[in-house]
C-alpha cells in the first residue's frame, strides 16, 4: 500500500471519528435543574416539582418604588396597584399574584369580618337579654336596661380593644392610614412579616 493511500485512509478514518464525535456532542443536553443533582425519587425533588406546577418555573417579580416610605400604600397609588394585581392575576398561566394591594385588601376584609362578628355578637347578647326580660314580664324600660346591662362587660372588654386597634381608622383601602399602619413599622421600615 502506498503512502498516499495510507494517508488518505488515515484522513478518512480521522474524519469518520470526528463526524461521530460531532454527532454525539450534538445529542448532549445540559441539565442544571434540581432533578439533575438529586435522585428522581427524592422528596426534595417531588416538593420542588409540585411547587413548579403550582407557581410556574419562571416566577416574575414586579418591583414598585417610591420616593417616600408608604407612598404606594394608600390613595390613588394603592388603587392602581390593586388594579395592576388584578390584571396580572387575569393573565393566562398565572398561578398566583401577591402584592401590597392584595395583601391589604385581604387584611381589610378579615378585619371587617371580625368587626361585623363582634358587632353581631354584641347585638345578639343585647337581644337575648331584652327577650328574657320581656318573657319575665318586665316593662319596656326594664327590657332596655337589661339589654344595656348585658352588654356592659362586653363593651368594657371589646370597646377598649377596638378603640386601641382602630386608632388608624376603619380597615379599608380608602383609609390613607390603613396601608402604612399595617405594612410599615414605627420608623417607616417594612414589618418583618411583609418583607
């Protein structure tokens, strides 16, 4: 065999080896997900996959900034945030939207429900006492007095709590003091629960 044939054969074999390597490298896929570092049956992988299904693999964070602490937590800016959060929640493939508007709205609803419950309990207590007095044959003024007496201790207990808790006003997004009082500490820093 001549040296030319031998050289051509070496070049062909080398080209074949290179083509095989290129084909193999083209099939290589890099995987940097959690599943590539842990066994597929690991509880941490299953928890991570469940979170990905619930919230999506690529969460998006929108950061709103202001010149002063609390500036975005009341009035027109807060109403705009609530509207923006609603629009974001309505987008396809959105699993959850969390923001100050949504948080404050939920807290306001909870507090309003609590206030309604306390008010309802007070009214029911007064009504039961008045009905019992009526059944006992008491006069209308005695019935009213029985109702007042029944709620006296209730008012002492809950009245002080409500007066202390409602220094900021009613729990509503329309109240300019509500958002900053709930989300910010005394020095204008975000409360630890909301950071």
